[in-house]
C-alpha cells in the first residue's frame, strides 16, 4: 500500500473541507450542475481521446499502481538473485524448483529455468510481459493526465454557462447570486479535479513506470545470468549497474 497517495488525498480533503467549514455553511459548495459539467465533461473528453479498450485496461492498472507500493527494492532484488545464483552453482538449475521468490516476476523467471526452457524463449517472454505492463501503465498515466487537462477547461465551460444564465436574467436581481455561485463552483471543481486527482496521479504513475521498468529489466538480466549458470559474484557485479553509485559501494562492501 502506497501510504503517500492515501495521506495526500486525506490531507487535501481535510484542508479544503476545513476552509469550507470555516467560511460558513459548506453545503453552498455542493452544486449538481457544476459536478455534471466538470466530471461528466472530463469523462466524455477522455473517452473521445482514447479507445474504450485502452480506458478499460489502463485505468484499473493505473489506479492499482497509484495506491500500491512495490514490496521489494532493486537493492533487495540483487541480493536475492545473488542467493539464487549461489543455489544454482551448488545444486544446479533443478534446485530452483523448490526456491521461493519474493517477486512474482522473478518467480516466473526461475520457474522457466527450472523447467529447462530455452534462453531465447525466457528472454522474449519476460520482455513481452514487461512491455505489456509498461504499456498499461503508460496508458493509465495518459488517461489521468487527460482528466487533469480537461477538468479546468470544463470548469471554465460551467463558469461561462453560469454567466450566460446570469446575464440573461439581469431583470431579476434575486437570480444573480445563485447563477454566479454556480459559475464559480464549476471553476472550483475543475481546479480541484486537476490538482488533487488528475495531474498528481499521472505524475505518480510516471514514477511507477520508471520503477517497474528498472526492476523488471534487472530481473530479466538476473534470470538470464542464472540460466547461464554464471558465478554469484559475476551476477551481483553485473546487476550493480542498476543501482545509484552510492548504493553500489554499500552493496559491494556488504557482499
């Protein structure tokens, strides 16, 4: 669970809610017309921008990775793959049949080795799995960024609609306040949707994309080294390239 995402949403709700309560009756910020134009308009524009299958695949994956955190780091993966290399060197590839892996992608790779699959098949299959996951993450990022881009624009549309209604009813002063409130509420909804959902979640998915690309590429290279039965020290040395310089020295000293 990525608690940073949850804490961010909670903090946003508390801050905005507190400001609404401090200004009087918070129910004045609830308006169905503004919600329809902003949320409905952003959803409609996103469906126009993307095919339906991309939304059905990218949106759930995007939501999952926004609120989830990788259980194991690149540094831990290198240590785990090094231990598997020790096991293969001492007992052979068949020893991987009973080996447990903390990462599902790594577990799939060592299962391929234990089953005796060809090296080319292992690399191509694992690279395909990685690329498909990255494609879905990229689609999720684009969808949330689209929502963030569209929300303020539809907030402005709602504002313009409210102003047109206000100016069309200038003869009745009692309607000016409600129409102006509708106009401003639409802008508020659009700004909140952009800055507390669309853009932040798209940026979070961008970081998750880079993290998954690095970790899964590391696993693929590690699995291929295990398949070739390379020495544990050589495997660790090769995989250290995936770490920042500071962490390379620390892990090398620990090894």
